[in-house]
């Protein structure tokens, strides 16, 4: 038997495993010892250990019975909820019933000895606070019953809450809960009397008390007094008549107020005691104690077995040491990778159980002893496992393998070792696992995968080696057996003795060879199994070491972390318990901003209020002579209303900041901050915070995972923040020192000052309300009139509604009472209308002036009559306004002034005169207008002749001028028929005559035609017949032959232009029809003037369009030398453009 490359593998195994340091599970023995030290830390707060130690063993084991005693803390903590309800103003009997039930249930728990021991051990006090609480509840209940006995209990409480902070009613130097809270003397009675007199809400509540509680009558005004006197002051007058009896009722009311005040104070005292008891109960958590009891009992059950194990631990380690010294390689692997790992886990689990014992009391020493022995056993076993490392296993394996070697064998054994161990891959994941990196899991999986692949490759290689050698063995064995079989067969068939002897010797030799072959293969098999088991386990052991490393390093700081969480939780719970107990409004630690605000309020409060006077209103009276009366009235009322509003608002500037909660919550909180209680509480919280910070900072943070490092940093940061908060609160307590007395003095001053302002505000409010009401109504009325009068100038503003607004709003009565002078503005009625420059006052005398203006206006011309009146309408003042309305309004003019009888009568008279004078002017104007119309008609006809004749003349066509001159005589005859002349008409005729005269001098000398012959007239008609046919046939050449060579139109169109236009028209339309009507032929010296109406109808078939165009045409036709007529000029109209 030979080894393939044995020296190489031995060298590799030796060098690789000798580099392993004295470590296991990824950390050295020192770290392991430190980790075991963590089990010495308490598993729960010491207070629960003290409770467990105080209870007898039989009571601790009965968890359900022990936990019944813990129920007392649940009742005590619930008292905080009742205190919150009382703080928020709950004065119902339900809150008292809850407090009574909780106190009685808690007291009943003290009958149980376990409860008493738990309570005293956890809190340090007995039942005294609960007994005192029951007494306070009884006192509070009696005060509730005293108030509820009243018929008007709800109203009494409403009245009390409106005066509870009134400094006038307080008794100086009185302690909470002692004696009567409210003074009853002449000063306080008079103070309440003024509230009843001036405050409607107070009056209503007091009335309910007098009529409902006392059964007395209330002084009400009679119906006659309401009709005859009226006004808002009538009720006050009736109260003043019965002031003596009402003041005696106020004294009775104050007695009732004391009952309500005592009820409120009893509620505050009760809430305070409930909070104190809740704070005591906050030291113990029922859930935590239950957890501690259960863990303690579970540890007790395991303690006998653990004690036996601990006592035999030294012998157990000695046995492992002896076995490791003698064990072959395969057994050494089992001891190292299975048995010792199991024992290490066993020691850890037992240490975790022992840790559950209290660190104080009767089991403390046993806990310390067991943990010390377990720690030593853990470290010693770990050292043994390290000594039996892979290097030692490999050394023994090589030695055992050498004993199995056989030289010259046909079988070849090849060693395939695990080329990577734990230390080879550790660098890929160790820091990530220890630091808790996010990719730690993937790094571990990769390392395990690498080793697994090596293990699979190793197994495959070993399997291949086995298959190859087993095949060789089977083939050799089969060959020997076959040879032996043939010899046996030959032996059975031969009878020769010598031959048989030779065959038998050959068979024996083959048998020896077969036995030798089996021996050699058995040696190979043992060598194979020895190495394949160790080498495979080497890889598998590396994988287990990775898993163990991950498990141990993930959990190794668990106890330390739990302990840090415990000290943090303890500090955090005390911190938040502190703030929870200081959320009550009257036991609150005020912030620095709140304290500074209170100091600023004391420092910056305004001067004392001087009192009310209405003299300031007189300077706001307005009566300008040139202004309309409505403006003076509105301005005066507006100015006084605004001044009253300004004064009323300025009262708030004198108000000193004050809130009822200051008396109820702020001052008690200041007093609490000055007491010793919060300072002691802060010391307790600071001690817990400092202990937690010390514990965290003394722990080596670097060994934690990244995740817990973040948690560690968060806890440390939060502890430091909490400490800053506590130090801040300590400073706040110092800052608040002495502030309760100075702020209390300010509070009393503010109440007195604000009460005076409230009384003056009550006096000024009705005056302001009435002026404001009048201002609004006047503004709306005048604004509506102003806006409407711009679109409807005839709108009239009557003084009557304005006077009524002022009277209905009691402004006049206020003015007379205060001497404001407003009555001077409303003593004389008036009307106002919109003028050019604003409102104008109108009086009856203005109508007389307007009548005189109409009477004097000229009536010979209609326009001149109105011109005179419009000039009057443009004048400023009432007459101008009246005249403007008269001219614009027509027959509605009298109705405009119907609201004032005298002015309506004057308006009617003025309107009748205006109609009469207007009619006279209209008749005179009719004659003038008729004559003007005749002159205008003649002038229009003359101008119609001038335009074409001037065009002919300007173009040098003088015969055309002469041709039209025949129309002048008819127009001249029409002008003479009028019987008079007008200069513009004469001028027009003179222009015509000059055109004719100038044309005669410039026209050709040949004799003109005097008149046309019938043949010539017919020839002209035939000319237009041919023209019509050629146009309908769209024959532009034929049309052009009918035109003179120098033809032109009045708009400048030439013959060539017309030919182009006709060609375009003929191409555009599929069909053209022409109709000539009303033809007139007039001979002139220049030729024949032909006037006719032409209608051209055109169609486009594809578009289904039909178009018709009409024109009145005037043309000059003359006969040429050949005797044929031709159109030589188109004077008016056209036919060559069709659109």
C-alpha cells in the first residue's frame, strides 16, 4: 500500500493547525470569563428581590396568592385617574364613589399578610395614607351634599365660578380648607349689588336664586310703566326701589356661595391626596413583580439539580481531561465537537437559571457561590476544548494512519483534507457578526457555503477513491476465485494422484492469495474510514464553530444589554413618573417661558384706570353751514359713535392681564414649586439617572453589535437629555422662589382694576350701542340714496326718516342728557337731492324761484325756451336741482316731492306752468321747422345736380354739364314757390349757374342736337337690346364694339379695364341674365343721356350659388360718322363688376 503525496498533506495539516491561537467560539478565555460575569448581574430590580426575600417561602411559591397582594397597587394607581377628573372640575358624586371604592378595596387588601409585607417592602409605609384619604372623601361628600340640597344648585355653582377669583370677596391669609372662603360684610354685599344692577347675566342668575331658592317676588316693571316710561333703564329703576330687601337676599346668597366654595376646595384637597398615593404606588409594577416571582419559583425548582451538577463539575472536567489525553483521533473529534460543546451550553443554561435568584436576602450567597463555580467550570472546559484542537487531532490521525500502511499493495489510498477551517474564514464575518452589521448573515452564509463546498468535494473525492480501489479489489478477487474454480473442477475430473496433489497445492496457493487480498483490502478500508470520518468531521466541525460563534457572539452581551436596559428603564420610569405626577394643572412645574411671562406681567402692568367722563364727545359735534344737513347729522353721529368705540376699546388698554385659571391653577402651581416636595422628587430622579449613566459609561461599548450600539447611544443620549430636563426643572424651582406672593398681589390688583373697567364698560355700552345703531342706519339710508340718485337724479332724501332713526335709537335722549347738541340738527325738516357737486338742501322758497324762471323764459323759439331753462338747471343750489328734475322727469315731477305736502303743491304748480309755456314754444317752433324743411329739400336737389356736373366740368366734359343743365329750371321753380329765400340755397343756385356758363364758353362750336328723331331714339333702344344679348351670351367682343373708343366711367374705369373685368365675370359665372328697365332717353347738345335700371342675375352651378345685383345707370350715347350709336361715357352706375 502506498500514499499519494503524503508528505505534502502532512506538512499542510501541521502548519495550518499550528497557527491557531488559544481561543474558541471566536473569543479568548478572558472574554469568556467576562461574559460569565454578566450572570452575576441581578435579573430584576433589587426592590423586587427585597419583596421576595420578605415573603415566607410558602407564600412565594404560591404565586397566585402572592399576586393578589399586588392588586393593591392597581387600585392605588387608579386613584390618579380620579384625581385628574377632580382637577378638571368634575364635581359629580360618581368621582367620589370611585375614590371611596378604590380606598376601601386597598384597605381591605391589608388584611392579607402577604399584601402588607409587599406594600411595606415596596413602598415603606403602612395604611395611614389610605385612612386619611377616607376621611377626606367623607368631608368632600358632605360639602357636595350641602350644595346639592339647594333648589338652584346649578345656578349657585355658576354664580360661584364667576366670583371665585374676585379679590374683594377673599379673606386674606386664609389656608385652603379652613373656615369660610368668602367674606360677608357691607363691602362684599355692596360689591355684589353693583353686579346685579349693571350685569344682565348676573341679574338673571340672582333673580333665579331669589324666586327659585328663596321663593320671593322679583321687582318687575308693570305693563303701564313699560308703555309710558319704556327704555332699558326701567329695570334698574325698579331694582333701586327694592334695594334694601335685595341686599338682604345677597347676604343669604353669600352664605350659599361659601358652601359652593367649600365644595370646590374639598375637591382640590382630595385630588392632592389621591395624587400623592398614586405617586407612592408608582414605585411598584405589578407585571414586573409577577415576572420576578415566576422566575424566582422556576429557579427554585431547578436549584437541587443545579447544586448536584455544580458539586460534580470538577470531577466531570477531570474525566474529560483524562479521556482527551488517551483518545484516538475519531473519539477526540467527538469529545471536542459534541460532548464539550454540550457541557458548555449546559453550564450557560444553569447560570441563567441561578441568575434568577434575588441578589439580596437568604439566597444571595448561594447564588454567588453557584455562579462562581459555574464560571470556573466554563472556563476550564473551554481550555480543554482548545487543547484538543485540530492540530492535535491531525497529529493523532497521521500516527494512526501510519500503522495501517502495507508496502507493495495494489490499493492506493489518497488523503483529502478539509483545506479551510474556522480560522481560515473567520475574517470574512467575525467583525460583522460582533458589530451586528446588516450584511452579517450573508457573510456567515458565504463562509459556511465555502466550507460546505470543500466538504462536498472532499466527500466526492473520497468516494471516487473508494470506488476505484473496490473495483480493483473485486476484479482481482474474481480472477483468483475463477482460477480456483477451474482448478477445483479439474481436480474433480482427474484420477491421477500426482496430478491431484499438484492441483491441490495450486488451489491452496490461490486460497492464500485470496486471503491476502482480503487482508490488504481490509487494511485499506480501515485507513479509508479513519481518515474520511476525521476529514469530513473537520469540515462539519468548522461549520458548527461558525454557528456557535454566531450564537455566542450574538448573545454574549445579552445579559449586559438587559442589565443596561434595566437601569435605563428604572431611570426612565422615574423620570416619566415625575412628569406624569406634575401634569395636574395645580401641581405643574411651569416652564421658563411661563415664569418669565408672569414676571413680565408683574413688571409691565399698565397704570391704574382713572374713570369715565362723557365730556370728550362734545368736541365731535359738526354743523357746517355750507354742508348739506344730512352730512352734518351723519358726521356728528359717526364721530361720536367712533369716539365712543375708541374710548371703549381704550378701556382694554387699561385692563391688566388676568385669567381665572391663574387663581385656580397658576398660583397653586407656583406655591407647589416653592415647596420641598418637587425638589425631593427631582433628587430621586437625578439619582436614578446618574446611576444609569454611570453604568452605561463604565461598560465597554466596543463589544456590542452595531444594532445595540445604536440602542446604547440612544439610551445614553436620552439619559443625558433627561438629566438636562431635571437640572432645568431644578433651576425653574429656584426661579419660581417668591413668585407666588408677588404674582398673587398682582392678581388681586388686576381683578380690582378690571372690575372698575367692567362697570364703566357696562355704562358706556348702551350709549355706544345706540350711537352705533344710529350711525349704521343713517349710513345705509344716505349711502343708498346717494348711490340710487346717481342713476336716478330725481331721488329725494327726506329728513323725516333721518329724524326718526335718531329718535328711535335714543340718540336724542342721550344728547339731551349729556348736553351734546344733536337736537339743533334735527329741529327743521328738509329735503335733499343729488346735485353736480353732491347733496343739495331744498326748501319751499326754491320752488317760487323756479316758477319765476319758467315764466320769464322766451317762447318764440322752442330751443331758446329750453336753453334758458337748462341754463337755470346748471345753477348751483335748490333752484337748479328743481329745474333739472323738471326738465328730466316730465309728468312724474310732482310725484318726486309727494312725501312733503307743501313742496308737492309747489311742484304741481311749477309743472303746470312749465307745460303751458312749453306748448306755446312748440307751436311757434312748428312754423319755423316747416319752412326750414322746404328750403332743405330744394338745397338737397341742387346739391345732387352740382356733384355730377362738377365732375364733368373737372374732367373737361363740358357737353355733359350742358346736358344736365336742363334739370335746373324745375328745381328753380320749386324754390320760387316757397315765397322766400335762404342764403345757402341762393349760393347753391349761383354755383350751378356758373358751371353752366363756364361750360358753354368751353364746349365745341358745332351745332348741338336740339332733339332726337324717332329713328335715333329707336337706334338707341336697339343699341341696348344688342348690349343685353351680348352680355347674356358672355360675348365681351360684341360688348366692346358697342362702346366708344374713348369710353370711360365716372369712377375712372377705362375701356381696357372694363374688358378685363368682363372677361373675369364671364369666366366666373356659368349663367348671366341682364334686365334693363325704366329707360329714359333725353337728347342734349352733347348727345343722348340714357337713364335706366339694370338687374344682373348670375349663377354658379357647381356651388349651387345664385347672385343678383341691381344698379341705376346714367350714360351718354352719341352717333358716329357712320350713323350708328355708341356708348361714349357712363356717368353713374356700373355693370362690368359683378361679385
